[in-house]
C-alpha cells in the first residue's frame, strides 16, 4: 500500500467510531496487531511516549510505536495514533514534531494516566488540576504540528472533583483539540467501578468538537447504555476489548460503523482461545519479545478475561512459566471434552441510577478489574 494513502486515525462528526484504548503493558504492538486483524476498530492509540527532561528521538518513537515504520498502521492496515505524555508545553510540542517526522499521522495528549509515578513527574492526570497548563500544552502542540495532523486529548473527569471535566474539556477545545476522549472516572477513582457517564453528555452538548466516551464498556449492552446516557457516537474500548476480543466487532455493528460485520455469539472455550493465543505469541515474537515474557503476557490476558467473566480452566494454566508448556497445556485443554463449554469472557452488568455501570456481584469499591501494567 502506498504510504501516502494510509488512513489517518481521526474522529469525525457524524461517523461513529470504535477506538482501542492506550494501556501501557496491555495494548502493546502485538495486541494492537492481533485486534486489528479481528476487525471492528476504527483506529488504535499507542501506549504513551513519555516526554520528560529530554525530547525523544525518532528511534524511540519507532521502538515504542513500530507501526510508524509502515505508514502509522498495523500490518492489517489499521491506523495507530501516537500518544504523548508530559507537562512542559514546548518539550511536548517538540516531541510531537519528532513523532510526525517518525511517521505519526495523528497525536494524542495524555491527561488521564492515574499512576503515581507518572503524576509525581508532572504527567498524566496531574494536569487536570491545572486547566491553564493543559490548555497551553494542547495549544502549543496544535500550533507546532502541520494542520493536517489531528491533535486530540484524553482526559478523566477530574482529579477528585467530577465537575472539573467541564473546565478542562473547554480548555482542551479552546487549545485546538480536534476531539477529546473522556475516561468517565476521576484520578482518585483509578479503575474502580462504577464509571460515571452522565457528565460526558453535558460536555458533548456544550463543545463544538466530538467527545469519545470511555470507561466500563465490557459488553454491547454497556455500550448501548453509555450511548443513551451520553448521546455519544464515538467510543473507546479498553480492558473490555481485550477481555472479549469480539467486543470491538459487535460494537462496530451496533453503531453502524461502515464495513462492520455482525458477530455470532460464541462460547470462549480453550479451543476458541487457542488460535488467538498462538497468533499473539507469533506476533509478539516478531516484535522481538522473548518466550518467557510472551508467556507472562498470555497469562495476563487470560487473567483479565477470567476476572471479567470467568474462565473455568484458567487455574489449570496460571502457574505455567514456559511458553511452549503453556500453549501445550491449552492445546490439551482444547482437546478435552471436560472444557468444551465455558463461561462467556465478559461480565453481566447493570445500569446504575446515575448512568454508570455496576458489575453484578461486585461492589463499586472492589478492585475487580485487572489494571493496566507497567508505567501506568
């Protein structure tokens, strides 16, 4: 494919979209490649590239986002937006220019990461406490990169106060953001359910740019409720899209995304998972990851699916360290009639009165979901 003809990762009014969330140590290049092969996604957002005391070079960007070497798209042709994290407007803008030089076709700015290490170093959600600085970062990046390169911002509702989203969203829009994505929780809430979707509807109604809804979308039913509450037509899927690899396809079909296909209900047995895990292992190896870390990533993935909806066979594999042994054990489970039927790999959920989602059987304060690993 001609690199000049590669699709640009972009949110457009009137065109529904399903976006894969950036989750450090979870939605890495191999996971992005695999999920893009399955279909349903409009584009992905990369794991963040940190901008601290120095501006990362082209080599750093291409190591973190290897899709930049192929026009900013996965091997399946799905565009990938590059995310930056930092608190200094000039350095972040300089990094955005390097990213474009490395091949980035769109830039996202991280104002949502709740990790303490990130926040202590003036990045992520800590900027939600400083709307003017947030505005300056967006405006400086927007002024620095070419006009055809979209610039977006990912926010949370606030640091502690959910009402902060109204000021921060307006400041991001005033800075020139082409769209914003809002994770429907505060920094203090971390990843604990529920998510609070209702403020997103008010923000969307007031801004002149698209709003992408994010947070606690584990099923198509969750997406429908989020759409009803927020009025949004654009959604970012995080852990839900990983826990249930068919969710993006089902969401795209529900939203009427052009080219989307209906997805038949399937039971997530070891036999169903095996092909995905083998493909993920092959992709991870192609990106240079050694066998033992690949095994750890596979178990992390299955752990997320298990915590989300229950894989009765996960206990049989979770203590296996070697990749060959792990895949062999799953092959044996796939061939066993005792594991031919399993629970769906997604949770049942219910709508809370405020428009958020509460997972049945879980308290809003329980750490029920696997959090993104690594720097986040």
